């Protein structure tokens, strides 16, 4: 199911972190791999020193979900960035997303330009619910404002 929803995911190229990151969180939560975003559960032991069955199953479940989510996300990243991730030895989905935010969270002029173009191209189609378009417009304006880029009033 996860691989089927990847059609909706942008390929991460280093410039589209805001779109890619939001879509990744949505897809991971929608497909049921949300455990991969949390910390790895720790093993608990009984009084004899054996692993408890519940904690062992929780660890195996987390490792399985993390491996699937991490592998599918790595397929949606350009090769040059994949090499950097491997060099940084990121092994979990949570580490991958945190690393991508620290490395690529600065807004470039091309990202701001892309947002401005997207604002200019938005229109509300006739006989349709305008809520999705208005939400997207609010998101684009908020992103510009968060990056200290103000869209001129007359436009």
C-alpha cells in the first residue's frame, strides 16, 4: 500500500523540502507506518533475564515498519542526496526526516519563486468546492511569510 501512494510523493531534490516533508508525513500516517516516526521501542526483560514477548514483538514491528518506510522514501530521493544519507549513516525514517530538515531547510530564491508562481497560477474552478484551493493558497502565503518573504499587497 505504501508503494502505491508514492505516486503522490514528489521526488526530493533538495529544493522542495517543504512540499516533500509534508507529503511524507501524510503518506506515512495514512498508510499505517506511523510507528516508524517514533523512537525504537526498548526491550524489556523478565526476572529470569529473558526478553518479554510483547516487547520483542513491538521491536520487530517497529523494525519492519521502519525498514519499509525508509526504503520507500529512499527511492523518492535523488541519487546524490541518497549517497549523502548513506555517508551520514541514517538508518531510521525519523533520522532521515530530521537530517533532511537540518541539511535543506534554508529557503532558496528558487523555492520562493516557485511558491509565487504557484500563487499566481491558482484559480477556483467553477461549480466546485473552493476549500482545497483556499487551503493551498493559505499554505503558500504562510510559507512565504515564515521565510520572511512578503507578497506585495497590490498583487
